[in-house]
């Protein structure tokens, strides 16, 4: 085994059995297959992880650690983290710390965070704090520092460190420039973390002002909106979300109102936001209406957008099919084609899905077989999925090509459902064909480049 190879396979879900299929194999009674792949010389990590967890759940921790040992011995952090998790869950925290520490000392940032949080959980918070402070510029480790500091009565100290990172006139830690530092604080989440500390101290108004000045939306979540929600300051959130370029805050407000049963209030939020955001807000409104049995209204909202964007047409067809109006969807696609708005291949998947919703799956398959783009990634996989959903697994398999890397995962799942487990495992575990390196090209920093 090689750590780099294991890491690449895991991240790319390549030359391995993906975790959801490992779970399916176990559910179907193919434990022996999972065990064999877990302990093979060129082992499958997802099988090993699932098998080790199964043994640990049965109280056989040493056997579980034995399964993970060859993976850990490669120096691969992911395997060590799993072994440490099982040790700590079994009450063997000191052993978990001993396993993690060398990885942290080698500079592995995930291990450093893991070690610090484990130390804090075991009453060694000051040691964890000392580990993390030198890495304050790393947003990932700065998050852990704030978490660790919460149990140490060191909030003012942490706040001072973070405030210095966003103070006006400070110098950039990389280039020394002031303008650069103002645009790109290090860590990038310094203001958000400082607001978290102030909120923890009960200084909510200060936290709000910080986020108004410096807050940054991350992963479609607005930290100021989240803070206002936590403190039930909904009127302030309404005012904030009604502003232009506050799509995420509006979404969080609408989600809150919907969760509280105020569907009409959520609808109104999206309608107001549509004045600033004519693309995403109406689609969110349509999905909200559909969730509450108001599919006809949802269709009207999307139709009113009069868009030829693929993701909006996709949503319209989805809503029409759900309302039993798939024929209208087909007519809409024909109209787009007649207007020259879409090429035939662009509407292929939508048309096939609508035909299936009309009970005309055979027609969809016949069209697919005659379609010039049927060999493309999405066309073949889409038809295979429709056939599989209809229980026609053998036909679905026939649509996929075992020699195509982008078909392997779908094909593997289908083969398992058909009971052809050995065939599926051999396909998924087979190595990628070697690809020759591209020929070197001359480089010039003068035009033409």
C-alpha cells in the first residue's frame, strides 16, 4: 500500500468501491466480499473502514485496529484519524492521542487540529491552546483555537489576537502592504471568529457590528443572519435581508419562517428578494411552493421567468412532471427547439425524463438509441438511470460501457443489484489505463504567448 495512492483513490472515488456501495454490499449479505477487499494486499480503504467499524461495534476493537494497521503504517493521516476515533470511542483516549501526535508534529494541519481538539476534550485545553496559537493565520486552525479557548476563560486574549488581524492600518503578514491586509486578512475568517467570541461573551451588539462591517458569506450562509436568528432578532433580520445583494440572508430568513410554519411569510421574503435577484429567488420560491403542495403556483413562477437557461428549464420540467403535466413540458421543449434556443442534445435528458413520466419510457429509449450523442457521458448515464428506476436493470447495464471510466460507478451499482458482485468488484477495483504524459511545449513570456 502507498499513502499517496490511497489518498488519491479516496478523494477521486477511483479504483475503489465507493462507501455507499460498500454499505449496500453489507446490507445484501456480501460481508465476505467486503472483508476480502479490506484485508487484500492492495486493500480497498472504504471496505477496510466499514469492516473495522463493524468489528468495533461488536466489541472487537483490537481486531478492528488490526484491519486498519496496514493503512496506518503507510503514514496516511486519514487511516490514523479513523483508528484514533475508534480508540477514543472505546475509552482509550491516551492511545488515540499517541497515535495522532506524530502526524501533528510532522505538520499535517488536519492532524494538528485533531490533536488540539482531543487534548481539549481530555482536560488539556491549555496544551491545545499553545499548539494552535502559532497557527492563527490558518483559518482552519483559527476555528479550532476559538473552540478550544471557549473552555479556558481566555476569550479576551483570543479576541485581542483576532482584532489585531483586522485592525485598520495593519500591515499584511506577507508583503507588508496596508491595502492588501485590509482586503485579505489572515485568517480570512478573523472577523467572523471575533464575532463568535464576542457573542460567547454576551456582547451581541458588538458581534453584530463586526459582522456588518466585515462579515463574509461562506458556503451560502451569511454569518450575520445566523447570529440574528440565534438571538431571535427577526425584525432586524427582515431589514437586513431586504437589502440588495443579501440573497443568502433572505434565504436563511425564509428557511426559518418555513420551519416555524409561516409559509406565507417565507413566500413574501422570496417575492421581495426577487426584485433584487431575478434568477435565484424565484427558483427558491418555486421549490418552496412545490414543497407545500402548491405546484401549479410554482410552475407559474418559473414560467414567468421566461428563461432558456438550462437549470431553469430543468426546474420547470421537473415541476410539470410532478404535477402530472409532463406533456406540457414536452411542448415547452419543442417550442425552445423551434425558436432555436436549444440544440437537440441540450434537451435530450429533459425530454427522456418527461417521456418516462408520461409512461413512454420505451419511446425515450428508442429516441436515445437513434440519438447521435447517446454515447456521451450524460446521455448514456441518464437513460441508464431511467431504466434502473423502472426496474429494467439489464437494459440499464447495456446502456453503459465498462471501458469508460465515467460509467464505472453507475455500472458497479447496477451489477451489484443484479447479483453480479464479483464482476462489479473487479470493474471498480481495476486500475485506470496508463495515460502518456503530454509532449512538452515551448514557453515564452513574450507575446504571442
